[in-house]
C-alpha cells in the first residue's frame, strides 16, 4: 500500500469515527469540523467513505440547516440508512407509535404549509388525537431532537434532523396514495 493510499484509509477511518460516534445530543459533524480533522479534501474522503458504507445500507447525507445555504463547511454531515427504517426497529430505539404518528403529522402539516406554521395550528392538529398535556411535551421533544425548529414567536418549522432522516417524497406518496414502498 502506498503512502498516499494509506493516508486516505486513515482519513476514511477518522471520518467514520467523527460521523458515527455521537457527541452531545447532535449526531454527525459540521463541515468545518471535518475539514479541520481531515484536511481540505474532506469532501473527497466523505465520498470514499460513502462508497464503503453502501454495502452496509448506510449513506452520508449533507444537510444545510438554513434555506439557500450552499457552503459545505456550514452544513451538517450524517450517516443515515439508505432505505426506510422498519417500524419494529424504531420501537427498539425507543419510539412509541403515537409519538411517531405525532411527528409524522407535524412534518406532513408543515410540508403542506411550505415548511413552517404557527405552533398553535400544529397543537390544534394534534389535539384531535392526543391529550393536550402530551402535545406540549411532544413538540418540545421534537424541537430538542432537531426534528422541528422554533422560528420566532410561536412559529414552528421543519428542522435539520427531519431533512436528514425523512424522505419527504416518500412521506408524501404514502400519505396521498397509501404506497407501502417504492
């Protein structure tokens, strides 16, 4: 193995560690963190790592937290499944069926409203199926986890984690047409 390819392998391993080992509550790593740890060619290292993760059913996804953002140094990079995760696996990860339903309803409602809506509107939507005391806790939990984000006074928007983990096109198809998979 040449010195250049050995260095690439080391960088791929380092990138995998940075993306797979969760620090704090937020999974993944920011582009500037990866550039600092892996060098200027970190995007090429991530492409090589993505090819290594493909047989495992995983992919590297880039999420721009702000609309219109294009700078990879300010983006978040995550390892996500290439295929939708089975419900039984989500239950093993600690999700309840009603929590998943509430998250799906929130994200679908926000998608239908252009990505943002009033918190009160979202609470009214959830109030049709859930007790009020659970609604506040769920919305706050979704905000903490990054699935939703607070924008200004009383406005909720789709969060970075929803953008990373939810296939919005698949969600739309399943809600509109009842498709099981595509």
